C-alpha cells in the first residue's frame, strides 16, 4: 500500500499559483477542475496549444504574442508553438529594477555578495555595450568557463539580450573537455575566471587558457573575471586575441537601448550531452520554449512567487543552472553557491538555507543520501521557517531518502522529486501542490505533457516498467543538434525507437496513484534471464547498509545470458566481509526480487562519475566487457575506470 508522507493544506492549495491558474482557465474555457490535478492535466494535454497560449497571458511573458497557437506538422519536432510570437529572453529575466536583492553569491569559504535588481540591470547594460563594441551579433556564440558566480549570470543575460547564443562549462571540465564542446560551435567570445575553489583547494583556471585558445581558434576575445574575494591571478600575454578585465567593462556609462524582440524559436543556448559514449552532442535550445516551460515549472509546479528566494546546488555546466537562472523571470531572487557542499561541515547547505531564508531548496538525491548515511538530525538545529519546497533530482530518490527528509530536515515541506534532462532543459515529471507526496514516487506528469510508459512493442503500460515517452509535442523540444546534417543524430536520439514519439531513455513506471518511479536509464537496465530490471531498485536497498558508502551495478554478458555485478565503495573502518555480502544478497532477494540479486559483489575504491556527479554505469559495463571508452575526458574521475579492468572475479 502506498504511504502518504505529506499533503498541502487547503489554505496552501487555495493560495497557490496553480489554483490561480485553474481559476483563470475555468473563467475563459467554462470548465470546472475543482482542484483536481488529474482533470487539469488531462485538459492541458488535450488542449496543449491553447494551454501554452493561455499560460503566456497568465504569466505575463514580455513580448508580442502571435495570433496562432501552433503551426502543426506531421513531424513531431517540427510543430511550432506560438508561431510569429516574439520576445527577448534577457528582458524577461530582468523582471524588476529596484533596490531589492536579485542574486546572492556564497562561496564555500563563507564569502557572500549580492546584486540588487538595479545593479543587475546596470551590469547587464554594460556587458551588452561591450558585446556590441566587439561586433557580436545575433546568432554568434558566446561561451563561459566559470564557476557558479554572479558574473556568469550577467554575461548570460547580456548574451541573450542581443540575440547571441550562450554556452557554458564549469571549471571541473578539463581543457580537453572544454575544447571538445566549445570547438564544435566556433564561439567568438570566452568569459573565463582566473581560479576557483573546491573543498579548500585553490584551482588555477587561467593557466589553462593558452591551450584552450589553441584548440578553439575561433575565439578572438577573452574576458577575464576575478574570483570573488580573491587576489587576481594574472595571465600570460596572449597573441592574436584581445583580452579584457571584467571590471573594466563595468566602467562604461549606462546607455538607453530597446530590447530587440526575437522569434519564439530563436536559439538561446547550447547544452551538451555527457559525452561518455563519444563526442558530446551539442543540443540547441529555443528562447521561447525554454522561457515558457521554465515559468510553467517554477510557478505552477513549484509555486515560486515574487519575493521568494530560490537555491539550487548546481554548476553552470549542468542544465539546472539554466533552470535556476530563469527563476528571475518570476520576480524571485536566486542564490548561487560555489564549492563543495560539505566543506568543513556536513550541514553547510542547510545553514545557507536557514541564513538566506530560502523558500525552494534544490539538491540532488545523492546529497540527501549522503546526509542520511551520516545520520544527522537537522530538524531541531534549523527551523527553516521560510522553506516551502525541497526539490530533488539527478537520480531517483530512494524510499529512505523520502523518509529522511521528513524525519530529519522538515516535516511540513513539499518534497518534489523531479526528472527531465539536458535534452529538454526542463522536466517531464515533477511535483504539484494538489496531490499528496507519496513515498518513493514523483507526483505526476508536467502540465501539457502527454507522458506515458511504453512496452518495447509501443503499448502503454500501467504498474509495469517500460520506456518513458512523451506522445505530444511541447515548446522546450530542442531545435536540433549542432552540425547534424538532415537531423540524423537528432532523430536517432529520440524518434527512431517509436515512430514520431519522443523516447526519453528512462526506464520508468506509472503507479495507480498516478505517481511515477524512475528505475534508471534504459541503456543501463539489466536483463538477467531476458527480464528487464532497473538499477534504482538495487541501489535503494544497498544504500541502506551503513558500511557501504556508495555503489554501482551493471550487467555482464555471461554464458549466453546477463548476470548482475555489484561494485561497492566501503566507508572507512569497514570491510566487505562474507557476512556482509550474504546480508546484502538476502536483503535484495526478500525486498526486491531474486532476479535482482547480484551474482558478484566486488569492492572498489572509487566509482566513475560525470562532471555533474552522475555515476556512469555504461562506462563500467564497457570496461568489464573488454570494450574501450571513447571519451574519458567527460568523466570527473577517469582514473577510477582502471580498477574495473581485467578483474579475476569476473572471469569465473
């Protein structure tokens, strides 16, 4: 039986933006939803073009809305929402211009600075002037190699304001990783920081600049940003490139300019696939689609209102950075954190949530699990009086993770597990205030999105695991992959599995509650005895063992079948004993199924992961199968792969 952990009060429901929107739709369409999310969801799917058009009006998007709701096409991704509509993304983010706080930056060492809305407007104005002076125009690419600092946000807003295309990488990407991404799109300008910090270590970035410029000859202008609160690290003299200091750009006088309106389909940003299976794919995103989808998620699903203060633990190399920055369009402020989330203290981020009066606290499922294993109880240490919502993403949140939040962080909070991806720079499934939070489940589908679970034969499934798909077009579909002739890679990625239906690549399940469970990525599902099983169910049981720090599970081809292999990293002072192995297997067998029981459990020192912290099951599987890894540069710790090679235990 499903266990309900939390439900919003009637007062919260009636004071939500979702309720206001429901009334807005009811009056215009003469339909009554009675605070029933399923009924509202069904209407938004059946009337998708009208829904998006009405939400434009409701959310006061700044721009010129066209007369048509959609330009239909038989090709899924060529359906154009709100054709002939025009807007300026930067103008929408600069939603206020007063002395109130817009952005707060906090580093791991405790340094804090803020930008007011008026300062944000002024700084953006000056960066726009600079970009125009160096002849950057519409559709030119502007890139950033920076930590999660205010200047990166300002550069992004300025770039979008003039119709140029933004792309960013965080400094945990090495030189080769940056070149592999940026060189493909031939940028003209690079914003770069001189240094950054992680877990107490000062890491010099500026010394990487000559190699980056050699690998990306299209860059002709470099803007160097001093890391907040630190002494400036000078760079070597660079040939054939003009260099500028960020502080010099801000010495310009303010100039009045009008925000040029660009097509709803105009490209605003390029994000990248992980690159763990080859050269990273450059995913092109559209300004109107990103803006309207983000505003829908922020306002209708997360109830972000004017005056709220929103935090998400991210880097500017992950899509959640784009998601966070768009919060500014809802007249809420944002908090940026740079560094290790547990530098010197386990509760560093929660302390920030308390001190900054955070209303939405966004973290990864891995972070919640790390706290849970440390066994701290923060409910009495931090009141978190202003906190309304906790968002969890990056990987499936375990049942124990759900319980931990309510038992040890805050018992009266909306815990929204959310899931989507870089591909759509948004979510397919997430939370809402009308439905209860049930243990282990994402609450429901996003409004306007006809999400379903398909069998391998393309048949809808209920209470069974299968492929997560979206059956109707939506505004935040990417426009294309960069340099992808005839959209070949694009179609291969999303549309060749089920004709003209978006296949997202998640192995998932819709429950009777309408909640969803993500069981892992489709390409890493296990197939022992020909039955597909997800990895998330194994992780949720293994991670209950206090002796185990983390784990990774893969399938190994064996005797014309597949056997399950579990690798574990032990906490200090603990060993992988025969007794522990037995207990793990018994636990998985009784609480999940006999099919999920690993054939082998092997101790390793580290687990390879991407720059955004996701474990790479596919890479480990390739190594143990004797296959090569095409792009180790995409990993945060590629050296961890060595321990999986030629393991004797996997030959018997």
